[in-house]
């Protein structure tokens, strides 16, 4: 199997998992000559190689993930100080991967698009006033 074929096979799992999350504005693309997912032309995840995913995230989340699950999340010298964590694809379950993809998309998406994640039916948007509430819309939850 060629390197390009290995990347394509590995990326199919990433893409299928992201599609199941119904992430608004997500597009399939490339970054640094490897398969990537973008939101409004900003990469939020890309393959480093067939076994490693580069996931963009806030520094605090990166630190926490590496402390809690070092068998899954890690960094190399190249990524120290950069808002991205590396993921061992053979060590992460699809459900956890799905959550990380959603977080990364939200991290890189414009604020207007970041709020458009799938909400369960009946949930209010963050700015909508609750019925019977005396709070102004600016202070509603």
C-alpha cells in the first residue's frame, strides 16, 4: 500500500466520524499536503501521517488531554507552544474522537458559525429569553 493510500484510508475514518457529528461549515481539504478538515478555510484537524492526527485546540485543553490520556494525546518538540495536540489514531475510540473533532471545529470556527452546532430539539439558543424570565436578553442563559 502506498503512503497516499494509507493517508486516504486513515482519513476516511476521520471524515466519517466528523460527518456523523453534523458539523456546520465543515469541508474536506488538504493542509501541508495531507488530508484535512476545515471550517471557513481554516484547518481544525489534519493528518500528520497515517497513524497520527494533528488536532487544533486551546493550550489548556491540550495540557489536560496529555495529562489525562498520554497513551492517546501527545506532542513532539515541533508542537510545543503551538495550539495543537497529536492523537494516536490506533488508541482513540470513535466516540472520543468525535468529541475532539467537535471541540476543534468550535475552536477554529468564527463565533457565528461556532454556535451552530447541532442542538437537541427544544433547546433554546444561548441568547434566547426563557418564557416567564424577567432577565433581559443580554443576561438570559
